[in-house]
């Protein structure tokens, strides 16, 4: 079988991490089976859909490496097709025009509620009922098209994630498939498109489980004679925030591009999302190629996954550590410039990255840390007061002199100079290293200080020390 999957976002906002995870699973499934991954933009909510949002979604997908083989296809460009299919359903008796007004439907709903019933459309415009009740289509009215849902029996499917699911048909009513303005409703657009695009596996969030029985009915009505197979369905559980509520903005960044802007590497987010509700034994760190080799729907978890920002940060750190220095340097250079640095005026950025990357959880932290090499530090007075004790000053001045004379500017010589400065002072290494670090870098946390000094260069180090020590 030629596997065809799709991702069908509604362009009403950014690409949410939940959507990205669905896209990733659909993509991985298609790639795993040498199939085709289709991108469809479900833009029929005309009030909320925007082009900016479509673009943000495409950007997010490209950044994550989720390349699609067909599309993006926009539903609003297919209105003629939905109309044609709706008319076919009407001709075959599976759908009908409904002229019920909003007022009528409101009062129907109120009556049902007052009787303690669940509100549902009563099928009054089904042709045989309308005829029996003497209903006549009003002249000039704009009807909607409704689907004739079977009233008895049940509808079910074997979900590839959740197992057997069934719904009694009595719970479903005759849903609108085409609005009066000719725009399809979600459930109709999806079925027409999934059929036209020959989708074999519908992989989506489990918030759509309740829509699936309606879609199956429409599918069957459309394919009765053709014998086309229903696609397989795989409903992926939701993502929850650390507090167990559905993941939302309240929990922090939920947009993929926000993670990019916050300094995450795409492969880290991909890896994290892949592990969110899917597993391959105890494997935690793996790339997209590995995911494609391993991915299956059988190991998608049936229960909701919990989003853990700390774990994502940890993964990002692992990927930063493993990334080539040149790539990281290119990625952080714009941020350094934004922070006011002139990267050409300091040590080579790649060497700075090599020294710092083991500690960075994001690219922004890495850029922030790299700034010490490119901008004069301005240690806070409180920091100076805390670390630059009177006892340390003489030792720092000795060190200053030794560093000025050190035969070669390299780590070993720098450490030797520090030991010499200590020897005459009676201080312990941290009592010298910490004030030195604060004076030269403006920070209390850096990699090994001799490595930092070596890379910073003699001239810069002596200039920075002189600013605080000269004139004592
Ligand atoms: N546009 C729907 C959504 O964003 C797609 C659901 C589906 O994949 O069928 O939730």
C-alpha cells in the first residue's frame, strides 16, 4: 500500500507544539513507509484564518524539517469541489437542503432543553418529512446542506492508537455540511479532501475523536459504490502542561517559532516532541533519521503526555553540546550583534563557542555567555564589593605583573602566573580566581578562568585588570 498521510492545520494562530507533534508523527509515519506527506490548510473559518498564520505554520514546519510532498493546499480554493460533492450527495439522497431559520433552531433547542433532552436537529427538512409536514422551500432563501445521518445502529472503527471505538448513531444528528454561503463545515471539508487526496492514515489529535463517526458516515455515503476503503484513524492523546491541564500559553511558550526565537535547536524540539507520547524503549536522544526508522503507531501512548520544559531544556543542551562550533557560531552571531557586540573585534567566535557550549541550555544563553569576549564587562558594584576584598588586591596586582611578563600567552603560563601570585599571598586559589573572574568577565560563572584568559588575549585581560587595579 502507498501510505499517504496529511497534516491539516487551521491557520488561526501560530504552530502550536501540539500541532507540531501531530505533524511530526504524520510526517514520520509517511517517511517510515516510503509514503507521501500532504499539507492542507483548513482555512474555512474566514473570521479567524489569516495569511500571516499560514505563513507562520509553514515557517515552523520548515524549521523543524517537516518537509511535505504535496501542498500546501488551501480549502478556500476548493469551494467548487465541495459544492459539487454536496450536490452529488443530495442527488443520491444522502443529503438535503435545510431552510430552518436561526430563530426556529433556537426555539427547537430551547424546547428540547426544557424537556431535559440533548439539543439536536430534528431532521424536519428531510425531504419526506418536509413533504408530510407541508413545508415549502421559501423563495429566495439560502439553505444549508445537511447530511442524512442514520438514526439507528452504531458506527465504529479500530483506532490505531486507542483501539475499538463506537458511537450510537442516535447520538449524532443531521449535521450541516455546506453553509448557506457555500463554505463547507470542518467535517465535510475533511472527508472530501481526505478522499480526493487518497489519504490512507488520518493521524490527528484525539480532540477529533467525536468528529470521526460523522466523518465515517460521510465517507461511506461518498464511496458506497466505488468500494474505496476507509482510511485508518490514529488519534494521538493531548499534551498537558506540568499541572495536568491542557497545554496552553499559561504554561509558557507553546509556539514552535517562539522556541526557535528563544534559542532552541530544531533537532532538540523534534526529538523532544517525538518522545512526547511515543517511545522506543528507553531511547531518549535520537535524530530524525532514527525516528523515521523506528516510528510506529503501536507505541503511541494511549494516555495524555505531559510537557516538561526542564527536560526540553536538557535535550537542547545535549544538542548544543553536540553541534559543530561553526554552526553554533553562525546561529548566535546575529544575537551577539543585537546585544551590541562586534564579533570581529574579539577572539574567533568558533573558539569561544567551543569553550562555552557545554554549559548552554539555549543559543540565547550561549550568546549571552559569549558576550564576555566581545564587550567590556561592567561588574555590579555589589559584586565587586563582595569579591574584591582588600586581601585579594595585592595578589591580583602581582598576578597583573606576572601576566604582563608571561613568556607565552597560553593556559599553562597563565596558571603558572596564578600559582606564583598565590604563593606570596597566603590566599587559596578560589580567593584569587573568583575576584579575577569578576574583574575580567563581570561574572561569577565562566569556564575555567585560565582558558577564558587565554582566549580573551593578553591585551584585553591586562586592560580589564588595569581598569580596576591601577591607581590603587
Ligand atoms: N483543521 C483541524 C485542526 O486543526 C484538522 C483536524 C484533522 O486533522 O482532521 O484541528
